[in-house]
C-alpha cells in the first residue's frame, strides 16, 4: 500500500519564513506566540517577527548570506525562535547542536558542517568558546544571547535596527537546516533539509495532527532535535498556537508549567509517558487542561498509552518519523479514535510507504485482516532529505535512486493503511534463529506496576549465543527479583521471546530525544 489513505495537501513553494510569518494578520500580530514557561514572559507574533527581521538585518550586514552555516547551541527558550528564524531570514543555514554536547562534540559538528558563526547562551559558553576557537570562529562571531564580555549579545544585534535583506532562492534546493543524526547507531551525519522539506512537513501535519489556533502547546522536547524543531517550533507557530517553552525536562517543573499555563497539548517522548502513567507526583497537579498527549521519537506501547489516557483523561496518540524525513511520516490523526494506540497510525498526506522484506527486497504481503509480517519501512515524499552532507556513500545506502528512504526500522501494516513500528532492523535479537524485538519486551516490562523503566538488548550467553537481557529500573519502594521479572515476561510472550537475564539499574541511558542508548547498555553489560 504505497500511497497514503489521507488525501494529498498543497505544499507552497516558499521559504520557511514566508510559510510561518508571511501571512500574519492584524489579529495574529497581537496574539501571543510564545510564553516562557519558567518566567511567564509573553512574546506576541508581531514582536517575534520584528525580532526575526532585525536579527536578519544585523547578520546580513555582518556577512551572513545565502548558504552561510551558523551553529545554534541553545536550550528551549523564547529567543531560540528569534535566532533560528532570523538566521534563515538572512539566508543562512542553521546547524542545531545538542545542548548536552561536550566541547569536542560541538567542535566536530561545527567543523563537519562548515559553520562560521555560533550562537549560544552563557551557561554553555565555556564549551562553545573552546569549540569555536578550535575551528577558527572568532569571538565577534560567537554570539552569547544573554551577554558575555568579549562577545556580541542578542540585544546588541537587535538594537542595530538593520533591515532584513531581499533574498531570492529556490526553496526546493536551498538547505535550511543541518541537524545531525543522534549517533546511537553510528557516526553522526549532517542531514541536509531544504526549506521545502520543512514547509512540506508542516503542511502535511496541519490537519492530520490537529492542533488549533490559540491552543497552548508545551515545548519541552528540544528544539535542536528535528521533532521539536518541526512539530513544535514551526508547526505550532504556523497554526498560531501558543508555544510554552521549557529549557529541560524535570518532572515537577513539567507538571507545574503544564498546570499553571493550562497547556492543552503535550508533545513528549516515551520516557515522559512512563512518568505520567506511573509517578505519584502527577496526582498533585491539576492537569485538566490537557486534551492530547502526543508521543514520538521512539515507539510507545499501547498499554502505556492507555494508562496515560486513563490517568489524565485525555487522548494519547503517537507518530513516527526520523531526522531524514524532517521528521514526520506517520501519525495517528486526532480525528481517528478507532486507530490502535500501539500503532503509529497512517502515512501523512503526500507520503508513500512500503514494507519490504529485508531478505528478498520484495514488498511484504498485506493480509485482509490483521497486520502483515514485519519488513523494513521505506518512505517517499516531499519531506525526505536532500542527502547527508559530504557523504555520498551514506546517502546512497539510505536514499535509493527512486527516492525511497530506507528507514532501518521494522514495521507491519494492515489493509486499512495503519502501520506499527516493531523495532530497529539492526537491533533485533536473534535467539536460536528466532527474531526477538527489544521494543516488544520493553512494552511488556512496563506493564508491571513495580517497574518504572526498562530496556532490552541482546547479549551473549556462556555458549556465545545471543539472548535477551533486560535492564530494569524499579519504582520507588517496589521489590522484584530477577526470577519474578523473568516470570512476568514469560507469562505474556512466546517462549522464544522470554527475557533470559535481568539487571537492576538506577536509570536507563537515553538521548535527549528519548531514545534508549543501547550502545551504552552494551558497554556495561
């Protein structure tokens, strides 16, 4: 079933700036665009566009032009929106940098992307200065948003009151963003996303996701990650929703901001869903404003989705995507309560999908009832990247000559066009010839009320055979033995899928986007 069951939408051939801010009405200009969740400070759409234009003018005067690559190392604060869109408005390309990166990792990304400017905040300045110096970015092109001696500040650049430049470029070929893949399965690569890629993905999600004008959207997922960048920053602003920013996830602050600012939409990753379903602190806050919890970045178990929905009295949905697809390719539409919550829903408009047998290369047969056998998910659409920066070999491995993006994820599909993500193709455990999906076992483990979090990897037994090993974080006050955990899983899965070993740990290592860092688990197994 290559074509989406959702009707195609119009994708305008414009820049991101024009797409988000080009049609602001008088009513829009006065409306609140962003609320600082920590301080409560509000920024209107008119103020935001004015700041973006002023920054674009200041950067253009200082030499930023079409194709200039600018690094952005910044947490989720309102100024992120000004800087990100200001760079694009000046013609630059933004490479967003993980806020948790070390100086060496920042240096690697700046060097690989060819960045000649860097924007950051004072808490990140020591690492930013070291990285900038190593790649030859001078102090006058290292902008510290909140100010630091020897560096320009955002206030200084905005105060220059320069006019934004007149630009003419093809949005289908002009690279807007260079996010880097997480590196959990290999060396990070710069993903070339054009203006059209990002504009398309917002247009594709407009009706399918369901956020409406004036609704309050909590922005806790990092803007530097493509999920936060597209689905929160660009999507919410385009729809004239209100973004409520949060610089980092801490459960008490997350709950406070959601409650005090009456957030309607919570875009999260599965680790936050675990907390919402299981943590006792949730009961101390009024979360009655929440209407939708939308999960992405990693598979969300159906039982966990239902647990969150029941506790908060809201709708829980999820979607699927990857950095290379800007990122969204599949979602459960907010208008489709009938779709299984463990699925990732339907392919977005203008998106084609295939489930391909990795052994034969043939499309997997779709039965009349129930999901198909698993295969690798391939997608094609206007949101798919232009390629990896300076890496033709990696591009060819992922993006074939016909434009199909080979996701590396195993999926199943049914006759109605609903897709389920089974696991990463490379993370499947081969137990005595049987394929065991870690995500399936993790979902089962999280059904245990005594387990707060869990991850599963393949390890070698005494005979050198691969077996599933679980890493388990217990709920506070809970007591479970290895045998009890093994028995719990065994009662719910096929014999070959049973967990064979259990290690109790204090935390599961995860990326800032919520993906389990299995490589770190393997290093300590």
